[in-house]
C-alpha cells in the first residue's frame, strides 16, 4: 500500500520528499529497520521531513508508515 501511496503523490512531492520517496522505493528492506532519524541521515534531510513525508502520504506518523513498509 505504501508503494501505491508514494506513486500517487510522487509528481507532487517537494524535492526533499522525493529523495525520501525514491530511497524508500529502492531500498524498502533497509527502510523497514530504520528509525526516522536514520532514514533522514541516509537521504540528507531533517528528521521532521521524514515524519512529514509519512503524514503527506496519509499516515498519522512515521511508526504507522514503517508498519506498512514492514508488511
């Protein structure tokens, strides 16, 4: 489900959100075990950007997004 949400929003994402999205799509297995801070560091954005990216996709926060990635 997260893949579809990202694909639906991708063209409308800001450059920093797009970096997060591209990383998630290409390395979802690694992302499944990353904290928001680790993901932020991997794509060189603020941790708040990762949390807001999750919310932009319709999740209440990063933990819920991560749960979907793990599924």
